[in-house]
């Protein structure tokens, strides 16, 4: 609380500055498009395919230093970002991320990797490929 009502405060010293995000846009990272949507305190970054998500990671758009800075910002603003492929969450960073052994082993903590989401996304990608091949062979 500001004891002097004539003095403005930007609350820069507050440990948290919660935000609510409303987004519906397309983000381009190294020429790869990702859809960004949100539900207030959760931001979803959706890639169209597993190869697209992997290309972004390999292109250096995501590094441990950048992930740590992003995580700190997300904690300050009380936000969570989910990385998704085919509607499956493959990674989480921010307030609700719970990095486990896999994240620590791969050096991506404080981000959380979700193995089940990754397997589901790859499975969906394979199923889509098989369906495309079947249609082509008819």
C-alpha cells in the first residue's frame, strides 16, 4: 500500500504482477508458424506438426537461458505457457510447470516435458500419414 496518495507506484517491487492474457494470433519462429491462444492465465502455443516443433527447438529459438528468463517472467506475471502439437501438451513453462526427471535429464528444467503428450502427438502424426497414404492409394 502506498502511504503517500500523491505519489504514484508501478508496483515494480511487488513479487508478483498477475496478468490476464487474451490472445488469438499466429506467431512465426524461424519461418515456422504457431497458433497462440489463451484462457486468461494460460497461453497455448500450438505447432502444426512434430517436425515443426522440433525445428523450432533445434533452430535455437529455445535455449536453457531463454527458458529460465521466460520462466522467471511467467512466475512474476502468474502465467503458464503450454507448447502443444496436435492438441497434445508436450511442454509447459511457468507457474504450473512441474519439471521432472526427464526435464532435468535433458537440461530443459524449469520447463516440464510431457512424454505422454509427445507420444500422443507422434502417434497422431503417424496416423495422419497413414490416412493420407491410404487415400492416395485408392
